[in-house]
């Protein structure tokens, strides 16, 4: 029963409904929302439920629009999940470090405790027994990042299933990097598990981090809770239009992903040949986790040459590691030329 997991105050809310949607096609004069009457292309509030965009995403993903929530980045979906399910001071979330930092940031902002069950060293796969042993009635959310940031690996589908089956709260599979992976999306598990939420984003493979558009896929019931708590106009009109345009040119996105994957392989080979590179972790994402002899030295050396990577060497289980995003062929070439000269 999902309803029993939701905070009581959320259950009492009703979703925002706009007169614009209610009277669509039935009225011509809208004097209800204190908008400017002067046509600018943007003088009206945008569609609060983004139906046109959801229909296009529905076609792409093979899932009905009623199972989709759109957020101001997937970061907004993460924040709303905390607010829907976690009672501050009483409930907690479970995360599997090393992982994406925003789960903890959102929990900290909401005054919700965080329990950490580290991924297994080396394989970076979850310890299912340890997670389920830690879970109780106050474990409202479990965040599984697959492919995981910053390690780059996907979480094995069998383990995602076991966790979703055994976890008493909501399991959130964050698939921000899924389009760079050969692994199938957990979206296909939605009909089986009512406690599953899958997150994706336009920020990575779609190349649209600037428009801030994230997606959550879940049961109609869970999407209903998102709609109760979201700000009425969380996706602006420019974003809705830009996303629709991009979805219309899907081949361009696919070609870019293909090129990026080629560059990822090249970069893996390049970096593997460097004497100070101790380990290049396999990646299902658009970045590589690289263990080096002197991470801080290399980081500063690259900064001096105008190249910024991410120093993850102080993150538990990522000791000695840099996280390097795959760039254009020219950018990767420049990185490589700089690294070859490092002593
Ligand atoms: N999840 C993961 C795993 C990420 O790495 C990121 C961004 N770095 C996000 C979510 C946030 O994505 P968005 O831009 O959609 O808020």
C-alpha cells in the first residue's frame, strides 16, 4: 500500500488544476490568471501538466503519459520524493555510496536521516542482504543509481529486482546515464513493482542540461503524489518547446551518443596506456573513473593547462580516483596530450 508510505499532510493535498486546462476549447477569453493580454509568445502560463511533451516522451519510452512526471531536472524529482515520503526527524533514506551527492543534499535540506550501505569494493554492486537487513518501516526511500555516478558501472538487473521486491519503502532507480549503457531500463519492471520509481533526464545523452528537464516514471498513484506537491508551473514554456524540438530529431541525439561511446572507448585505451594510470574502471556512462598514482598532482597539473576534471580521491572506495567526463574528440585529444607530458 503506497498510500501508507506517504506523509499524512501530502495525502490531504489536492493537485493544482488550471482553468486553462479545464476550459480548453470551451472558452476564448481568459481573464482568470492575471496574465498580460499582450501577445509575446510567452504571456500565458505554460501547461502545468505538460501533456504535449508527455505524449512525445510516452511514445519514445513506451509508457503511458499518466505514468510520467516531469521535473525541473531530475534533481527536482529527488527533492519531491523526499517531501512526499519522508517525515523529517522520523524517517530515513538509504543510499549506496559512493553515489550521486544530491540524495544526501536533499535529505539534509529536508532534515531526513541518511543510512549508508556502501557498494561492494571492486565490483561496486550493492550488498542486497545488508540493505534489506538495515531496512525497517521508517526506510521510506532507497536510491539505486544505475549506471552509478561516480563509479560508472550499472547495477545488475537481478539485484535491482531483489532490492525492489524486499524493500519496504519506495525504490528509486536513477538512470541519468542509461542511454550510454547497453543495459535495459528498469522502466520495464514498473508493471511488476508498485514501489518503483525510475528517474531519467534530458541533461546527459540529450545534451540539454541547460533546459532543466528530468523525468520520473512510476505507477499512476505515485505520479499523482508528485502532482500534488509540485509547483504549479515547474516546467517553463521554453523548456517544453525545446524538449519537443529535440524529441523530433531523435536521430541527431542517437548519432551523438554513438560518437560519444566511440570516444569513451578511445579514452579508455589512451588512459590505460599511461604509466601512472593504475586502473580504468569499466564505464556504462559518459565519464570514466580512473585510479592514478597522484590524483591531486594530476588534477592541479590539468588545471594549469586549462582542463578541469573531478577529483574524487577523498571519496570512500574511490581513493586515488579522478572522474573524467568524455568530451569532444578535440577535447579528449587535448586531455591526452597534456597527460602524456605529465611526469
Ligand atoms: N542523477 C545523477 C546520477 C546525476 O549524475 C545527475 C547530474 N549530475 C542527476 C541525477 C541530475 O540530473 P538533472 O540535471 O536532471 O537534475
